[in-house]
C-alpha cells in the first residue's frame, strides 16, 4: 500500500484550495495518508522561504491572482483577507493530531473544515468553540480539543523537524516514497505518479 505523508497548515489558502482532492486520489489508489500539520512560518524560516509580509510586492500580487484563479477553477469561494487571519494555527493542528491518534472520524474533512472555516467562513480557528464544532462535524469527539495537548504539541514539533529533514519547504507538501510534490497544483502529478504514469 502506498503511503502519502501530508505536511500542511490549516491557515494556508492553498491547503484550503486543495479541497479533498488528496483524499480522492488516495482512495483511488488505495493509499494511506498520514496527516502532519507543521508550523509553516518556522518551515519557511528553516528552508529559505519568506513570511508573506517580507515578500516582494510582485510575489504578493501573484499570490492573490493565483488564489482567485484556483478558487474559480475548483469552485471553492475564498476571502483573500479573512477576518481572522493571521491566526495561531497550533490549536487546530493539535486537534488534528489528537483526532488522528484517536481515530473514528474523517481526517480529510477535519483538515478541510478548518481551512474552509478560516478562508471562506470568517471563523477564528484558534477558538475552542470553533475547534470543537469542526471535530464534531468530521465525526470526532469534540472533547478531543481538551485532551492530549502536550503529546500533540510534541508531535507538532516533531513534524516540523521531519519535514525539514525530508526536503519539504512549503505547504501543502506531499511525500510518497522518495517523490516530493509541493503545492495543491501538483496533486494531478501525485495522482499520475501513483498510477505509474509519471
């Protein structure tokens, strides 16, 4: 069985714009996804990237155009300036890590739910009520938001170190075997790779 390690943050517009295409691809190929939320700002700093405020204006403008294009392409409405952004991604990341450990729900729906809440619904995904609501909607016990936080925080740090050591430098980032794919716009290539066509 193929395995896909998925490095992401819930506060990335491009994680949101990926929708649940990764989950559809994995289902088609019988692949297993391991969800690995990371601190994207720390990942950028460790691998030569720049936080958004430090980027050149031309890069910022292109980012907005690409967000609008991908939104239209995939039918996912997006607010380019969400009410609660930037926001601390750690609480939602901890909830995802705890949910993955606990099992019983739909992790893809949970990840997409947090990203959608940020980028399309103007919700504060660091707020406990929002976290509990997203857990419940994805079929998990909402009380997970209160349990295992120390362990989840440790896993969050480990995910960052692992991402750096495996060559990830942005989000969303997908690794299967030795093959690395950066960006939601590379999901088609991941699909082709798993099909043995690329």
